[in-house]
């Protein structure tokens, strides 16, 4: 398969080409917006038309994000700052962490709603 990056060039700006390019890039993060790309589903949680390697990559990235960001934030706030007594840093890190985790929680509920109610 020949990889052609020329179709992602700025001079190709008609609507159909731009939508095709966006669909290709979103498939890398397991979002399928193209209804014509509907290959057979392998498992219920996999998006049809997207290879398994992309699903595994997104899963590993999400697991790494949760481990590094969420668990580290809770450890820093509730363990490390108690030991050092730096409650200002704990308040700042906790407020930024809780604010950032709101979007991940909303995304999780959107995915659950999609597979349960639709």
C-alpha cells in the first residue's frame, strides 16, 4: 500500500477531500465518521472499519494517561503533600486535576450511552 501524504496538502481544500482527510485521521483514534467505511465488526466494543492495532494503541494510551495523570495526581495530593505539608501545591494540583478529569468522565458516559441506549 502506497502512503501518499500529498492528499493532506493545504492546496487540496475542496470539501470532499477535507472530509476524507479528517475521516482518515480520526480513524487513528478509533472514531469512524464515514458511513461508507463499515467493515465487519469483530467484537461488540470495536468500531467497524478500524484495525485492531489502533484500538490497542488507544487502549494503551488511555491506560497510561489514567495511571500517570490520575493516580499520580491523587498520590501527590493525598500522600506526598501530607508528608511535606505543602497544602498550597496540593490545592493547585487537585483543582487542575479535577477540572481536567471532567472531560474524561463526560467522554466515558457518552461511550456508555452509545453502546447501551443506541
